């Protein structure tokens, strides 16, 4: 049998009759031999002949590490697959879909943000990404991570081994800012005095500006600064900011630039007094460039990110507020005065907030999506209200995985639509 298509997670799919079988790491065109029991349940398979377009995976731990699913596809095949997934989502939502205006793909070795699992046992310390439904595999090689992050993994293994507060499991959140790596260690227990000393010495030895500790599983728990050697800074669109620990940042610098370019390209004609409501603004990745076009009212759930943006607000055409948009979505009435809404929701989508935006009847909406499944649901109220898709672009910042981002321009303005389509 032959792999006919790729599933949502990047698995190869082959069918016997109507029944789909999913094969991790196989790609369309691979021919395999499948053994099943009498009821058709999978027993085992082996690859008979690889697809002619399949390539040799670049990473030595591909199929062991949980990070990459599609390394046997060329860069252009991956981008085509991701484009097709976004296009299918837009069509499923009921939109008339023109060709994309832009497609971006980030390069290998450019990931500047990563969440890693740590497992400590008698055998040693493993730092890596979870394989689906199983333990993480030690990241002894990586074609994704910025080499400056990868270079920290060996010393971090040693640090984890020596920390008494880490008995079995922990996690690491690493952001690579302009000032250097910013690390949050997540663990169940609090660090002892001796652990604190070891962390401070580690920061000094590896020139790490800040290392924090977050106790407990919840990402709502505020990280405590354990070592801070110098200020943590990062340039966002020409503004130097002080990002808080564990903050959201687009995973690659080129991906961030592509998202900003796509958002700016999708803007309607604005005058500086026009209000732009920006929802899920994070630290202001989009807020700062948008403030060159109109007055931006930014809303974000993470108080520390809003504080970072607020600290650089003076003289800029923006306001920023902490607001949980799931519990307290911006209401129709609050949105009606906006000329444009820009929204960049988290993976689960905007839910009720999307419906409120659609019902407010704001003429133009720019939606930045990181999940085609959630996108379909969020688009439903816009389609009901008569919004059309003016343009869209595809951004692949998560090379070799199924993740894909897209920037959509939705409009109620038929004249603008007709002009664009002409
Ligand atoms: C995909 S990120 C986009 C951030 C920003 N636009 C950027 O490009 O860096 C989504 C943002 O939504 C925020 N968020 C998640 N759930 C939220 C909620 N219920 N209310 C408000 N913001 C939320 C996250 O903290 C995060 O900053």
C-alpha cells in the first residue's frame, strides 16, 4: 500500500477501503507493507520503497526526538503542505480563497524560543522534547535550535543533575533575547539555598543575564528571579524592551518579521487618529509597528507582558490593558469605535471573543492564526456577518512540525475587495 496524504500531525496516511492507517515519519509516495490482524488492527509495517521525492532526514535523532515529524520532506514540500492546510481551513470556513500573497519559511538553526522537558534518574539527566505519549529523548543533536541555545544543553544537564530541588522531573523555558538566553526552570519544589548558589554560579559561568524559578505546574505561577547579572533586553521594531521571564516571543526572528510585514501589508488605508483594537498583544510585537499607522488599544492577558509594553509607551500612539479575553471578551459596544481589529489569539483560538469582534461590524479585521483547526471555528461568525477574505499569507516558523501560522485580512468593504481582486 502507498501513503496517500499527510495527517494533521504530519503522519503519513494510507487507507484500506475507507479505513485510514497513520504512520509517523512516512510521506506521500512511500510504499509499505502493512500487517494487520483479522479485524484490521495494525500489527506492524515496514517500508518497501521510499517516495522518490523523500529526502534523507538532516538530524541524527529524527524519529527518536519528539521535535520533528516531517524531516523526510523538502523545505518546499513542507511549505506546500502547510499552505494547503491553511487553504483547506479557509475553504472549510466557507470563504472564497484567492492565492496567498506571501509565504515565509524560517531557516534551520533559527529557533530562539523553546520549552524542554527534564527527566532525572540514576542513569543521568535527559533534556529534550516529549515523543508523542512517551518520555522525552535526550536532545544530543538539533537542526532547529539556534546553536547558542543548543550549546547550553550540555551544561544545563550538569546543573539539573546537581540541583537538589529537582528529584525527577522539571522543565526549562528558554528565550534567546538580544541580551542572551533567558531561562525559567520549572519544578515542583522550591530551590534550596545551595541550589540558588549553584544557579547563580551557572549564570555567571555561562554569561546568562537572568535565570528564574517557577514552582508548581501552573504557568500562572510567577517565576522568581534567582540570578540576574545584567538587564534583560530585546529590540522590538526599534524599541528596546525589558521582557519579563517566560514571556511569549515569536519563535524565530525572521518569522516575526514576516508576520509584521504581512500584517502591515494587510492594513486598510488609515489615518493617524483611527483606532486599532489589538487583541492578544503579548509584549507588543505587533503593537509597536501598528502604532505608526493609528492609535492602538492593546489588550493582553499576561500582566507582566503588558507592564513591559507600558514601560516603553511614552510618546507612542498606544494604550495597553490587562484583560482576560476568554473571561471578559471585548464587547461589541467597546469595539464599535475601532476602525480595525487585529487579533493574534493563542492556539485554542479566540472563541467568544471572535464572535464579539464579528458582531461589532468593524470594517476590517486582521486575524493572525497559529492553528488551522481553531481558525475554522473562529471564522464562522465572520462568515455569518458577511466578511470576505481579502488576502492571506502563510508563515512556517516551526520547520519540520505540523505547526503553521497565517495572517488573514477580512473585510466588509466590498469596494476594497473588488479593487484587490481586480
Ligand atoms: C500567539 S500569542 C501573540 C502575542 C503577540 N501578538 C506577539 O506576536 O508576540 C497569543 C497571546 O495571547 C495571550 N493570551 C492567551 N490567553 C489569553 C486570554 N484569555 N486573554 C488575553 N490574552 C491571552 C498570550 O499571553 C499571548 O501573549
